[in-house]
C-alpha cells in the first residue's frame, strides 16, 4: 500500500503541497476534524476518504487537493492528535518540585484518563504508532523527533539539572529510552484496560496496576537514574494522582 511518498526519491506528498492560503485554513481544519473522528471509529485501513467527503458534503478530490493522499490526511490528523496531549513538564508544580521520577509517576497513574477523556486522540496515536504502513510510520517518526510534541528533551534536561539522571549517558540516548519505554508501558496499561487478558492474566487484581507502575519506575530509574538519586532497595516516593 502506498505511503505518503510515492517512491524513495520523491519527497512525501504532504511536503510537496503548497502552503495553505488563509481562506482555505478553515476548510482544512474542518476536514481534519471530521477525518479524526472517522479514523478513530474505523481504523486506518478501513477508513475511506470518500466517506469522509460525504460526511463533509464536499468532493473527494477536494480532500486530495488539500492533503495529497489518504496518508497525507492521516498524517495531519495524527499531528493534531499528539499535539493535544500535555507535555511532561505540564505536571503540577508540586509534582515537578518532587522530582523527575515523580513527574513520570504522576502521568503513569493518570494514564487511564485517556480512556475517559481523550480516547479519540489516543486512538489516533495508537493507529499512527502501530497501524500504518512503514512509509507513513517513517514520516511519523521524523515528526516526533523534529517537533518533540511531549517535551521529552526539556524534561530530560530538567532531570539532569536536578542531578537525578546519569551524566555518563548521551542525552539523546536518555530521551530515546524514555520515549520507547514510557510509550510502550502506557500502551500496555491502557490496552489491558480495553482488553483484559491481552497483557495480563484474567482476574488480576486492579491494585496490581500500582505495583506494575512502581516496578516499571524502578527499572527505569536503575537504567537512567543517577547513582545518588535512589538508595539501593528504596522505592520512589508515592505521591498523588499521563501524558501521551
């Protein structure tokens, strides 16, 4: 299935589109909003541009004129979705004051709010991360690296300034580890809620979630945490209350 790019030489179609004129911005925004709902409900592969056009009351060619392809449209939907999630350092000031790993814990404990409040953008992020072809996935990865929508780089610098993270590890490596591990762990937490038994045994007690979060933070802290950030055998302090 074709991705955003039609071949390896030509740039992605979305990059070849002319800058949108002010008069067309409202129309583009309306298309993206309707497409977001459609992709979230039907998935990436089952979604049809023609159905989106019918819902909008416009010609299918008008959507292609604005976004180049189905992939180009989904890419805009994906960017809108992930930009709607809070950044790491959007945690409350008292949580930030408690430190780098308390900020992580704050967002992990609040992961399930995505099921209740943000299921549409979260569904879109899942489709972009796991349910698209490799060409489109490559463009998504480039966007995540170039824009850093979750503020991971600033958050890692925050941890370094507080001397909670290892100084002997390249900052880009710490950023990558954090992105990889947090994304997969949060997806596992949420998917377990949506489909119990997929990531854990049926009948597991709900309180096990807290234990899994605690164990995950312990593993992550041993991987990227400074030697003095946590005494051997100690557990991160449990505070209150996710970021995507």
